[in-house]
């Protein structure tokens, strides 16, 4: 093989690898609803929203994004959480055609509330193994006994994901207003945080092993747990 042919072959191989890496980086997951800070469809949309904390300056909490659009919620409401990936072109309904999601084998998703702008997060529900996946809704009930929260920039609905196949931590926050109950209380369980500078690293959670393909959706028993009255 001539030097010219070798060079041409190496260039083609390099371009192929770059294309695959770019595709991988463009297909991670982010929260779509409730609309997160920096999320798709907002004026402040940032393509990094679907990447993990620590990637290209993405900070914890909430990616480091400023206050975004508000979503009104209330105690006892079941929130139909949805996810987004750059290959999802129609965000008004769940996808029916095949898309690449880079789900990294699923893992552990926690859903939390913060009443102090992200200093502390209180877990209100979780899905394991099959989460996340843009093909499904992931219902989470706002606890029936949470207090009201009406402070702009302080009230947050949070999604966090520790992946299965790679030690990466994803975190999005939606600004919300919550109509709660008098003398209400927040759950005591705190959100688990891993895999970026300053916290425990190298952590993964059991998943379903499906990296790019559509998963099987929320586990039925977990839907029951996450939508029950409490």
C-alpha cells in the first residue's frame, strides 16, 4: 500500500471515529417535562443540557443554568415526566419511530424537590434499571403533604440519573410553583450525588443493558410506588 493510500485510509478512519464520537455526544438524555433550565424549547436552550455534570463546564446543581420557565404543580399531583434526546424531532408526543438515545444501559433515576434553590434536594420518587427512556412517560407523584413553594428561583423539580454502563451523573432542574398544604413537610431522603469532582466517583447502578435501543419502560411495581398517595 502506498504512502498516499495509507494516509487516505487513516484520514477516513479518523473521520469515521469522529463521526461516531460526535453522534454519541449528541444523543444523551435530558428532562423534557417539566421544562428544565436550559432545556429544549426555551429561550436559553443549551445543547449541553443532555450531557453529564462536568462535561464542558456543566455544573452541579442544575447544570449551572439560571432560572427558566415556571411550571405550576400542586401537592398530590402526578407529574408525567418525559425525556428528550437530540434525535427526538417531535416533542409534542412520545416517539413512534426509532431514535438513538445513548441510555448507557439505563441506571437509577431520582426525582426530587428543592425549596432552597438547589442547596438541598428531597427525593420524592425513583425509577431503577430501565430509566431514562424518551419512549415513555415516568409518572411521579408530588407528595400530598408538601408545603407550598412560591419563591421564584428557589422552588425546583429535579431529575438526576446515575448511569449503568458508564460512571456519569446527569442532573436537570425545572423551576416550579407548588401549591401545598399548611404545615407541610418535605421528605427526609436526600438525593444521591456521584461521579463529578468533589463527590464520590466511579459509581454506576444496575441497569437493563440497553445502550442505544428502546427499553421496556417503567417497571410496573415502581409506577405503583411512585404514584401512590403519601
